[in-house]
C-alpha cells in the first residue's frame, strides 16, 4: 500500500488506494478542516501535493470550480476531500494559514 507523508508535521501513514486525502490525513492524526463535509464547497481542505500528484484521482468539476475561487492556488493544489489515493506514495503540505 502507498504511503502518505504529511508536511509540515512529518507524519507518515500507509493508506489504501481509493481513500480520500482528507480521510487519510484525519486518520493519521493530523488536523485538517472540512466545513462542508467533503463536498468540495468550502475549500478549507486545500492542500499542496508535493509528490505523487499523478497517482491521485483526477480533479472533478466541483473541485476545479472551488479551486478557481480560492486565493493561493497553484498547479500543486488539490482539495483533500476530493483527491483519492492511487498506487504510489504521496506527499501533501497542509497550508499554514488553515
């Protein structure tokens, strides 16, 4: 199973493919806010994917729409509630202003 590394905390966790990053981050014991219950409506779970981006599920239309509304978005941006783990290791960075 792939490993998820969470920055800046440095927590690592083994995660089953198909698990959302939000669920994996919370299960690993790190904190990440989701005000909308994982429906890509609030953008509070915005993270940067530092490694393994191509292994994640493709962004959905609602995810693209929400990311278009957020400040500080880059090509490494994903909503943790929408991105699902694939077969490769992933490193995410939880944004400091969250």
